[in-house]
C-alpha cells in the first residue's frame, strides 16, 4: 500500500490539469483526481496503465509519471 503522501501528491498533481487522467488496473478504471479512488486501488506491487486525454495531456502525463516514479509505483503510459 502506498503511503498517504503518495496518494495525496498524485491527486493534487492531477487536479492541476484539465485533461482526463485515468489509471487502468485489473479491469478497473480510476480517476486519478479522486483521492478515495486512489486509496482503494493503489498497491505498490501492481502495474498501472495511464490514460490521459485533453488539452494539456502531454504535460499532465509527464507530471503524473514523475510522481509515480518518485514514490516507487509502477506505471506505463497507454499509447
């Protein structure tokens, strides 16, 4: 389970962007802007696929990947 700081930082980072930022993991889609969604889903050993769509998608994707890596969480970017 990631620490609270990781969950809060991910959600805060995501909320800076207008793009839709969604994690896909094990048949679940989680809105990264939802702290509750992240708390119930994020587990450090799992791998997540990031889906970002919107006007600032490129910047949002980069920022979210950086936060995940900083906290040692595995993430891949959907193409």
